[in-house]
C-alpha cells in the first residue's frame, strides 16, 4: 500500500539522518581532539 511505502521511506530517511548526525559529531570530535599519529621510523639494514 502507498501508506506503508511512505512510512518505510520516512523510516529510511530518519535512519540516514541519524547516521549523518553521527558522522558529523565524529568529524567535529576529530577536529577538536585530533588523533595523534605514532612516530614510526623505518629501520633499514
């Protein structure tokens, strides 16, 4: 039925928006608290 399909699409949109919010939150966390990269040196024989 059209109503069921509309509800399904709305549910999908809400899930995508929630994922986008999570990604945005993580990107802001990364900007304010960047991950420190390890100081890795390659040893050559």
